[in-house]
C-alpha cells in the first residue's frame, strides 16, 4: 500500500507498556490465534476450534505488570495501524455524509498481553476485536507477526483488512445494525444464532472492502497484489478452512464467521463495487450468502 505522507489517527490509546489480567473472548482473529496457540501448546487443535466456534473462550492470563518495550518492527506496525485507522475515519466520514449521517469514529487501543475493555477482559489470544459497549477496537500488534509466521498471511493490505474489518463492526454499530442483530441472536437457538453471526461477519468483510475501494479513490493507496493479500487471509479465517485443517471435516451448523469462499467473495465485492448499499447480508436466504 502507498501510505507515505498519510496522516496518523489521534484516536489511539497505546497501552502496550501496561500490565493487566484478563479473560478472553473471540474477535476476528480469535479462532485463528486460539487454534494456533492451543495446537502448539497442547496439540489439541480440534478441541480449541470446536470451543471457539461456539462463541467464546475463557482463558485467563496475567500480564504481570512488568514493563514491555516494543520492538522497532512493532513500532512500525503501530504507525501503520494509525494510518489505516485514519483512512477509515476519512472514508466513513465521507460515506456517512452521503447518507446525511454523522460518523463518530471509534477509538483504537493497542495492548500487549492482556487488556480490560468495556466488554470485559481479554488476552492476546483473543485476536483483534471490536467492543460496542465502549465503541473501541482492540489489537495486540503481535497478531500480525502470528499471521505471518504461522499462517503465511502477510502483506500490508492483509494487515489493513484486519483493522478495517473491526472498524466495519463499528460502522454496523453506528448504523444500528449490530444491536439489532445481537438482539435477534439472544432470542434464537444456537444454530440460528450462528447464522446471524455469519451475516454480521460477512457484512464487516464487505465494509472492509468498501473502505479499500474508497480509500484508493481518495488517496491512490492500493498497489498491485494488495487485494489478493486480503483475499488470501480472508480465505484462511473461513470456518470451513479452519475446521478441516483442525479435524479433517467441517460442521456447518457451528459456523459463525462464514466459509472461506463467502468471506473472500464479500470482501472482494466491497473492494470492487465500493457501494455500501450493496452490502445487505441480512435479507438474502442464508444458503445464498
């Protein structure tokens, strides 16, 4: 991506030098990281995935309160993250203005190890996540290193997609979509609730694509191969891909993020069309998503 000269967002709270204790829940990268960490520590990847796809994990960890000094590479990622967040602010402010609405940008918290959020405590294994209670995106930048080393998913746009997806959840929250979907989920049996969750996640993927399209239109930010990087990581966090990798087969009833094909397709749709009005994942029949 072309980011030289781009501004950095001021809506960032850097807590990486703070120690804390927390409990983990799932974000976009939660399934990916829980699977990786559990596999390399216990060898029981299937159990981690089946637990993760139900909704949440309950790992507890301690940051120990010891000081942490970010590496030079991590500081570069911090600067990158601030620029991508700034891009989402510019794009969504403009898109909301087209709808005669006002966009209230989210805060982004960078942490190391564990963090306290408005949705409870979380650890690094949660992966990046959005908390609607405090309208904040949370991310441990080491997640990007994990993506690169353990899953071969690298490239600046792949990282940008992760951030833009979580901001996509904030866009849903701003539009009232997220609260309505969560209310529906609370009244439904697990299988049907999982289907609503898939609709939420696919729309956030689409919104990430819309951001990419509009950011490129504003700043000429995309380079050859960027979208492909995003599609690659989107396919590697599909429910079917992860379940088959873990246990050799998939259980569609437990999907709550969407298949690899769905995630890549909705991201690509947003990135090639750039129109927020084409991102309705709630009206179509579930089988046609």
